C-alpha cells in the first residue's frame, strides 16, 4: 500500500487518507471509513 501511495503522490494526486479492507470491513475499518468520508466531504 505504501508503494501505491508513493506512486499516486508522484502522479500529483493528493492522498487524503488511507484505509485498506480485505473482503468485508470490520467495526474498526468501518469507523475509519466514516471518518475519511467526513474529511472528503468538506
């Protein structure tokens, strides 16, 4: 994931947050996704 983040920054993307989910999200990942959604909606 760190390689992908670096690649996106190299392409001049603004990486706002990070979340990695395999299969279906657990409770902690869902909370993190909600927080990221709030940041992205501003």
